C-alpha cells in the first residue's frame, strides 16, 4: 500500500474521481521546502511541492535546480510529488520568456509534472505552446498543466474592485474554448478562472492582505462538463472554505497556495530573524489550511486505497 509507485498523472486523476483536494504549496523561499514536506507527512496529506518562475525571480526560491535538490534530499514520496508551477509564455510584466528552456530544464531535473502558462496569449497560440510542452513531457510520462482564462493578480497595477470582477465574470474561462483547448492542446490538468485571483507579487502589493475570493460554482460545473480533466484553482490563499469544499465536488482536484504561507514565513522572519521560527510559521499555517479549511488530513490514505 502506498503512493510511491503512482505517477503524478494517476494521482491527480484519482484525486478528481474521489473528490480529494490536492494542495500544491509554493516554495517562495528555499527553506520552506522542509516544513512543507514535514507537515504533509505529519498529516498524511497528499500534496505537491511547487515552484514557479516568479518564486525564483521575485522571491527567494533561488532556482529550479536548488528547489529540486532540496526536494530530493527531503522528499517523502509517500505523500508528495514535485511540480513546476507557472512558466509563462509572456510574463506578468509583459516580457517574453524562454519557456522551452525552462520547461526542458525542469524535466531534466526530475520535476514530476510541469505547467505552461499561455493564458496571456490568444487561444490558438496558447494551444500551440501547450501542445509543444505536452510533446516534451508526455514521452517522459509527466503530465502538463495549462491555463485558460485570466487568473489576475500577478500583474503590477491596481485590479478592478473584486465584487465588480466577480459579478461581471470578466476573464472567466470560457467553456466552449475550454473544450477545444483540452482536445487540441493535450493538457492533462487545466487551471481555470472562476472568481479566483492570485495574491499580489509586485513590490507594492506583496505584503498586503488578500481578498477573500469566492467561486462561481455554476460556471465551474459548465467547465467540468466541457473539459473532463482534473481542474486546478490558482490563487488558493484566502478562498472561502465553503466554496473550496463545493468546488472539490465540481472537478477541482488541485489548489495552489502561495501568498498565505509565504507571508507567514516572511512576517516571522522579519520579526524574529530566525529561519527555524519562520519555518515553524509555515507549518502552522499549513496545518490550519489542511485540517480546518480543506479537511484533507489523511488524504494520502484515501488515494492509496
Ligand atoms: P496565492 O498566492 O494567491 O495563494 O496563489 C498561488 C498560486 O496560484 C501559484 O500558482
């Protein structure tokens, strides 16, 4: 019994089928790898350890190689896999990114799954970039996450007021496009926009408290019917618990959590100048998310059966 021999693709399929929510915790600072792995092992919760390009470029994750090395040193593969989060084709500052090189590097380093984010591109170009990544990853048996729709928040500059955004559905993933996108791109998991927004990463916004986002569950139902693949919620910090639990019954299998644990780490480090205490703050904030918000303590056992 155990999850050791299962691929990340199989694990997320099982999670979607069994309505298990898999948290994916962003490593914004390298010392966060240790409490992330220790806490999910302690709570027997299946989770992904993930790092995104912004974690390397704007925070203290250092490099994909450094995170992979730390993960491989500490990994408990009974409860975790290593995921490459957001490699954008066009980044939050409007810059073109050498995404083929970054994805190729991560695959070589042993990342179990990878994300390509072409969501700032027109549909056709997003499909083409995602297809190219699927052609790199699938022969190695690694699944690919892609994004369609606008999960706002990473860009510098003010967002429209949240309630206005939510009510208008502006940027929500379009179900007709999503059906075509999944069929033609070959993606395994789809990140969708249904009211979720990312925590800020700009210098001006990164310390601010995040809005308590809601989710349009009706819209999510349409996307589930259209796509048939496990769906992913980005911008997991601060989403209200009742929406998360409902979303888990509507096809959301993975939730990305960055801001909440990053701010716990940074705040404690600033107050105490003690990395061990900052790591403990990460573990505390994860315990409360896993046990109270997601109610996913013991989920690794549910997936192993
Ligand atoms: P938050 O920082 O809002 O938790 O979002 C994390 C995320 O989606 C990383 O891809």
